[in-house]
């Protein structure tokens, strides 16, 4: 598997774990009433907080795409930066309050995955990038010079 696909797949895996952990927390009978009040364990859900949460969610969603489309250098550094940020945020959420067992479980998976993303991106060298991904593909001569195209019945007057 090429590195772009590997990194994108790891971001998909992390994303699904982030999202299901959030779904599971909505089923937590101790947390659900707090969510409905807009204040969970003393953390108020202000519009600014929700915007910040949206930005964090967009990071891991965008990385699924960016890992596939960015060129090598930008791809590598973007994965290192995003993986580092998401690891730090998840570690901070575990340290904020004693997590429920399900939250600790998902956090361990999420942290391991984002650490793996940073590690793979850090170790990724340009020499490991297939030539087809770094240089433009050659232009077929027929597209450049129609007279060199293969003969067809229409061109031969048949």
C-alpha cells in the first residue's frame, strides 16, 4: 500500500473511532442529561466551544482527503501537524477528567492511530514516492500531433 493510501486509511480509522465514541457518550445515562443542559462536567457548550469542536472534527475529516491529494512535501508535513494536534487534544481530554471505561478504550485507539500517522509521515521519504505520483505523466504523441495517430477507417477515407 502506498503511503498516501496508508495515511488516508489511518485517518478513516481514527475518524470512525472519534465519531463512535461520541455516539457512545450520547448513550451514557450520566452524560446525556448534561449534554441536554449544554454543560458536561463543568464544560459549557458555548457557540465558541462548538465552533472549536467543529474545527477539530474538520481536521480529521479533511485529512482523509488531503492525505490522498496533497503532493509529497505538503502531505508529509500536514500529516505530522494534524496528527500531533489530534494526539495532543485527545491526551488532554483524557487528563481533563477521569474517563469512563468506553472513553478510555476509544481514546487509546485514537491516540495510537494518530501517533502511528505522525510516525509514518515522519519516516516517509520522497524516494518512497512512486515516480507516477511525483512527475507529470507523458503526453501521448497522438494528442500532440494528430498525424501520428493510428490509422482509422475514417482517416483513411474508407
